[in-house]
C-alpha cells in the first residue's frame, strides 16, 4: 500500500503517458508519421487476402464462370504477402532509428535533470537504482510511442473487418467482437491491480540492484566483519521478494492471455454452430465462411495485442512515476522529451582564461539556505573576500560551516541572497564558481575509478610542473614513492585502494592544480595524522603567501573551514557560526576578546591541535 501511495504521489508530479508520447512524436513528426504509415499499412493489409479468397471460393461454388482463376489468386496472394513483408521490414528498420533517437533524448534529458540538481543535495535514490531507472524505466515510459505506431493499422483492420463481416451477418460479427470487448473490459477493471503489481515488481528489482551496489561499495567492511553469513541471507530474501513480485505480475499477464484465448475459443465454437446449424437455409456461402475464418484468426491475434497494449500503457505510467521520484520538482513532458544535442552545449564548454574576470573582491549578501523538513542550514550571512585574503570559517559541529561553502559554490540552491564577483551579480553560482575562478576541496572528497593523475587533472590539459607542484604541496610525494606506477596508479572505485588521508590529499592536489583564483577548503586535514597535517598546512600556507607563480597575479584568495589554531592565527578575517547564523567576525585577537563563542571554540581545541601549533 505504501509503495502504491508513493507511486501515486510521484505520478502527480510527472507527465502523463499521453503528454510524454505526444511530445516525443513532435521531436521528429515526419519521421514518426512515415513509420506509423508503414506499420499501419502492414497491419491493415490482411484485409485483402480475405476478400480475394471470398471472391475466389464464391466463384467456384457458383455455376457462373470463375471470377478469379487459381493462378491469378496465387499471384494476388503472393503479391500481397511480399508487399506486406517488404513493408514490415522497412517499418522495422525505420522504427529502430525512431525508437533509439527518441528514447535517447529522454535518457539524455533525464540525466540532465539529475545533473541539474544541486550537487550537494543527495538524490532520493541510490546510484544503482538510478542506473536501473535510466536504463529500464525510460524504455517502458516510452512504450506509448510503439503502441501509437501499431494502433492505427490495428484499428483500421478491425474497423474494416467488422464492417465487411457485419454486411454479411451482424450476429456472427457480434460473436467475433464480443470476446475482445470482454477481455478489454476485464483489463480496464484490473487497472489498480496491474499498477500495484507492476510497481511492486519494479521496486523489488531495484532493491536487488541497490543491494548489489551497496555490497561492492562496502566490500572492505564485509571483509572485516566477524561473519558474513547474513549477507547471502539478505540477498536471498531480496531475490525471493523479486521472484514473488515477478511471478505475480507474470501470472496476471498470463491469466489475461489465457482468458482471451478461452473466451475467443468459446465464441468461435458458438460462431461455427451458428453458421452451420442456426442459419439453416440462409447458410453462409463458402466464400463468406472462408472470409470469416480468415479474419477471425487475425482479430484473435489483435485482441491479444489490445491486452499487451493496455499493459504497456500501465507499465509506462508506473515507469514515469518512478522517473519523477528521482527529480524532486517533478519532470515535465517538455523537460523529458525536449530536443537537445548529445553532449554539452557550447556555452557549457566555454571556460574563462585564468586572467579573465580576475578576482578583486567577492561579496556575499544575506545568504540563506534551509534543508527541507529540517531546521538545519544557514541564515542571513554576509561576508567580503578581498583579493589575496585568507578567511576562515569556524564553529562547532552542525553550525553550518560546510553548508555555507556549498551555498556559495552553487552546490546548494540559495533560498535567498546575492553573490557578487567584482561588483557583478552571479546569477548561476554552480556554473560560475568553477576553475579557473574557484576550486574546492570538500570535507569528504570523491574520487573516480581512474589513475591518480586523472583524478588530479580531471581530464584537463594541466602542465606537468603544475601537477608536480600540486602533488608536493599536498604532501603526496612520499605516497608516490611507495607506488610502482606513481601518478598512473589506479585508485579503484571511489578511491577504495587509498587511505582516507590519501584521498583527502589527492583532492587537495586536484584543487591546487586548477590554479584557481579562489581556493575553498572544507577541513582538508580531518583524516590526516599529526605530522602530515602539520606539513600540509605549512606547504598550503606557503603556497598561499606567494611564490614565483604568484608574482604577476598575486596569491590566491582563500576561504577555509578549520578549527586549527595555526590556521586561525594566519587568518585575515574569521567568521564564527552558531546554529546557522553569523555569531561574530573579525581577527583572532578581536574575537578572543569579544566573542564568548570564539572563546569556547579556542578552549576546546584538542591537545593534538595544540601540539601541531607548537611544532616548528
């Protein structure tokens, strides 16, 4: 019941199957229309053999000369068959291009919507489940396209066949049509059950994929666990639930198929009895009987298609709701089916040169962000960062330090506030605050499953001396000496082969190699030992205070989260946060004299931090 409620809620945010299908058709209307005409012709062509056979057999049964000779009948049927085969082949070939183009656009737009979410806001689903939705749910969400391609031809055949048969005998025609109507009605009445079973099946499959992903991500934890017997048991339980859900869904589908076959068989028997017994002297001609039998087989096949089509529309509805769950604001039909080029737009690839918009002064005015459904966040914070300044943000745990940095970088959407770069308003911080303007090292960095070198450069063309300097400043050289491949060492998924401190220092080297004007650092030394931390801060501060690389452009501007005394002493300006608000700001001496909160933070510094301060 809960899953059905969640699906219903998400469904309200997403587009309807109809709107999405119409929008997708509009991406390439002539291409789609040509394909629809081809398929409609292929589905409607079976009307012709029935008419040809009726004329032929009626001619044989009468005393008049045969209207059609056997040779001509054979030629006509062969021509119709070959034409239908060629049309079907062409339609199938064309459909492959239409399908992959349109589902590709939906996947691209879905990924753009996910990528457009604030980077620091976690998606409501795991990465494994999102992959499942991008791969599988997109295909099923677009099933309306396929049914609308087949539908006109199926309807054309059904209308034509019913009109021809009704002209011969409307009672017999009703015996052919009633089974289709009964099965379609039963499918409609089972709408809620179909949706619930489909949702359960998709969620059970996603749970298995998510579990497998989590196992691989936490492989080290399982290796260190005293026993791992619970792992296969949990996996078996999830697979059992997936099996039950899949069997229940398949059973319902097969039940409808069986019902269609059984009802059709009963009514076919009734039709045969009616034709041969009930009509008496008004019995069918041989040609009429052959026509009914020919059309009956095709109508039975298309009745199965009606069931399949109805099921596909139900599946599409569920898949659209699952897609909507990933994007909190709910995607629109235009958002999912809009035409976009493959890859990044030219404007997204444009990167300013290192001298363009050189930072002279950055201002932040009344920044506010609150996490949904919580009291956490920051409110009404303003600050100024002159070029070359070293500003430290400090505060107790949960005071909003990391949140403030993420809001300034566009990783969290500001609820209110203004960001000014050299007096100019920055409307999109997420795209603006990137290298070479700004570089960022988060508190918990993430690495790619690639080499150290590629994790530092992120695929950019960075001079070797810049990479070497960044590695030196980040104190990575001793680690490289222990690695046979040095910078070409593969770090494993998410840096699994590196220690926590090595991951942090790799992220610091990545930031330094970007040669950015503004360095944003969030507690870079939290996973480092005492000696490495001291050395790292010595080198970072030396880098900031200037050197040959800074003579022309000046030292970078720094915004740093830290509670280390050495860093606080170096700060030009300190911001003290408390419960998401700016409690005080100023130099260390001013704050120690006037701010009780700063006095508490300073006094609570650990003995380890004090040893670091006293070390040379």
